[in-house]
């Protein structure tokens, strides 16, 4: 009997929730297993076309949600678990929260004070934190007898020193308004860094890595001895690398010039920077790296330029972040692009020759589609790795630890 078709579960189960303004992403993990038993997405919440899709080991199924609210979506998830005989095994719930500000340096159990702290950070992430709080409140109503845990994306980066997180602005802006660099994708960077240490046999207390999480959103982080010491994203997820539709670094003076020349107000500039720039804006074609690679291969100049700028900016950041380390043991690629685009990896690593990095072309070409492994040549140079990320499992791990569950020693107790 497979886990997908099992009628009951004798293992403790963790439900992982990621609430967006119009969506609810979810996954179910058994304590001690890395592969999710169930994943899914409720989308277009608040609209007549609201739907929920559930995927298990046998396939996926979708259906409409007539009452397309977050509560209705969670009720549908719980009904699915009940139908599989898993509801009684549900032992804890983990919640992804985008922005924890300076209030969270680690994952924590949900309390009224924690919810208030997340709400207090909403000014820093007005599109993300309010729906996260809504999802937490709904889950607490439906699942009031089990512990709930919040895992903020920013928490991993709270180990950065002031020299890394401060902007060169008047200090009153930091003291009075929290204007500083926070960093994001922390759960992914933490998981991937730990996997890289394991795969390379590095000392967990003595290593230096640069992890590049590359997807529609992209960031790179310097990890020293398991701690984030610098990262590319800033106060918001807009700073840093070129992304799918986000511009990344732009001279603030250029924005003033654009506003004066075009008449754009701040709302219009914000839309341009976050939704119309990046790979999409450079190429004039798409924000999908797969489409751009295909188009560039057929001679599309905009697609070629977009990929060149993406790789140049990434390599420049990797080199800069390496200077925050005591040494560079490895560069690690993850995320949808990092795990699957051999071309982007090759274009980036070719620009890292001053760091002594060399690419194994055959290994690079073969490492796609969820594969992990070393793609660098030469035993004495920094390694280059591909490591598929697993943010949901990392959230499940933190949740299991904080809920007091027996986490197997073979799996890292990430919240400790």
C-alpha cells in the first residue's frame, strides 16, 4: 500500500501552508520523510473561478471552489485529508511568512504576540504579510488543538552584521522606520547550504558558500559556517539580481530621471520595476528563462541580451558575496533556473574564472530536472554544485522540532 493510496496514516503528519492574497499553497509531510505525501494549490481565491488542485503520488486532480475564500480552501484541504484517513494524524501546522523584520531570527510557535509582530511587519511587506496573517487565523480556527509554527523568509538573514545590512542613509531612517536590508528566500538558502555541506563533506562549523536561488525571483547569499553573512536582496525583494519581471539594482537617480522624462508617478514606477522589467523588460519577449533560451538559439537579440545581463549580474554578485567569506568552498545553484538551466550556469561560471572556478561541461549538461551534484572540474578549485531546494520540507522540519516531535537524527533539526 503506497502513501498516496493509504487509508490511514500511523505517522505524525505536518501540514505546511503558504497563504497569498489570492492563493493558498499547501503540502503534507510525514515526520522523518523528505518527500511530500500531498501538495496542492488553491488559486484565484475571491473570484468566481476559484479552483483547488491536489497532487499525490498517483497524479493530480482539480475542482472548483464555489465559495472561493481562504477558509473554504483550507476546508477543502482538510476534507481531502479526512477522506484519506490522515486527518487524525495531523500533528502540527507550519506557516510561511515572507517578512519578519527584526522581530524574528528563527522560526517560532504561534502565539497572539507572534501574530501581532507579523502584523507589525506588514508595512514592510504589504502584499504578503496580511494574507499570511489571514491564513494563520483561519488555520487556528480550523485546527485549534495542534501547535502552529511560523517560518519567516527573512529570519535566516538576521545573522548579518550591520556592515552588511545598513544602507548608507541617515541613521534616523533605520532607527525610526526600520529602513535596512533584510534579505529573502532565507528558508531556501538555509536548506540548500545545509545540503551542500553534507554533499561535499564540509565541516558544518567551518565552511564558506555562495548560494544562488534563481527563479522568477532570484537572490544570492554568502553563508559562512551555516550563517547568512550577506545577501543580494534588500529591504524588499526588488534589490539585487535581475529577475523574471523585477529590475534588481537600479540607480535611484535614474528613477528620478525616468519620472521627470516620462511623467510616471511612484505607483507607475513601482509597477514598472516589479512587473515589467527584469528578463521580460530586457528581452521584450518573456520572463520565462526556457522561452528566452529557445528564442536566443533562434537568433532573437533581445532574448540573448537578457540572458547575458542576467548572467553578468549574477556572476558579479557571486564574486562580491565571496568577499564576505573567509574562503570560498563552493558556489551552489538552486531554484527553477538554477536547477534546470545548464546554459545560465555555464554563462555564469565562465565569468567566475578569477575565483579559480572551472566547469565540467558534461556534468553541467546532465544535471537538470531535479538532479543534484557537482558540476565543476578540478579538485583544488571551489566546487560548483546544483542542489534542488525544498523550502516546504524545511518548514515542516522546523514545525516538527518546535512542536516537540521526534525528528530522526538522520535529518537535520533545522530549528535548533
